[in-house]
C-alpha cells in the first residue's frame, strides 16, 4: 500500500508523502534502526490469535511483533518497529514484484532502488506503507539473491531470519522454497514519526492494515478474486480500466493486470475514504470512483452468496 498525497497506504488524498530523498544505508539513523531490528528479531515470539484480536494486540511502541492468525489459516502479520525499518527489510522485495520500470527477473542494487524512489518523491523506506507477499514470492526473492550471489542488506538478513522462524520458507537441496503455497505475509509499520515529518498514528496504521488484509482476501478467496477480475474485464469500460491503470502507474505500481486488479480492489473496498488515492476524472474518458466502488462492491457481494 502507498502512503497518500503514495504496494502499498497513501497518508492524505491531497499530496504524496514527502520522504527524504537523502536516505542512505550508511545513515546513522538507518544503522541504528537496523541494529534494533536485528536485536528484536532474535528475541520475538509468534503470537497465535484470532483476527478479531489483532488490532488490540498491536504494539503501541517501536517494536517488532509477529502474529499467526488462528482463524485465517495461512495468514501471518508482521508489525515492523517503524516505516524505515519495514523499508529496510522490504524495499528490494517491493521493487522485484510490484514497481514499474524495475526488472522483475533480477534484484537490483540499493543505489538503483534509491534512484527509482527519488523519481516518485520518496526514499527506499517509503516505497510502500504496508506490504503483502506470498511465501512463494518471499522464497523466490531469497533464492534469486542466492543465484545472483548477492549480499543481503542487514534488513534483508533480518527478514530472512524472521520468515524462516515463522515457518514461511525453508531450504531444500540448497534452494529456498515456500513451506506452503497457501501462506501469506502482510506487514504494517509501527506508530511514530516517518521520514519527511509525517506520522504513522493509530488511524493511519489501521487503514494500512485494512488495505493489506484486502490483499489477503484476494489471495485466499478464489470466488472473491474471480469476481474482481471479472468486474475489471467485463464491467469496466476500456476508458475506465485505462484511467485506473494510469493512476496506479503514477503511484509507481507496475501496470500489469496482476498488480492493477489486486490494488484496485484493495483501495476501493478495503481502504478508508480519507486515504483513497484514486481521483475522479470528468469527461467521457474519465472515471467516477464512487460509482466504480459501488459496482465492485455489488459484484463481490453477489459472488459470495
């Protein structure tokens, strides 16, 4: 989810979150955050709770917390200490799978990530406010890094240790593989200041969580996902599809159908209105976001009966 006024919340609908383009892995704050993250990852338990208890179980401080959702088999949640530390773990994963104008068959350098982020007025830590990846995708990232003989960053090493601890990925015959193709990880940042002077407060974090849970629904519920894809191809006009794709691409998303349809449903149906990044566009080639949202809601409701 993108932070708005920004895969994956936008903080305001009016303007993009302005994160410092001067972020660097050599920055003293980044180093301190990496050290804190590494230390916390060595002493963290995985709490097994029902989804209804998740919001109340989230930390109120900058702490790594891991959850297995008991009544949603395959769903795992990571609460990162901060947006910066979340980005330290996931920026190159995000680039590999979700970002436009980035290669999707190899992992790029952190310098390339920083250059890419500056194009969108952000930094590597701020490419997304929340994340969602299947265990298959996470295993592929680490296997690709191994094939490229790529040195992982401190944040990526921590991520690898955590997802192994959670049982999401394993090594078999020297290769990283998903333990189950049904496992899915979503991540949200902790409360507190974000780069650029913005704040991750409780309402923002709740909005990020809701958005990322929307991706879980799309991943885990075949009827729901089919309804979203059918709506995209058969209910929307070509002009509406083109405009929604254009707006998502402007946020930095890869314009492939795989990404665009998933993000469309997560923003329209699972993101509070005040954080909605989509904008109405008048005219015959424009879009009426409220109208599209209502039609999509009707389509998925009908499919669930």
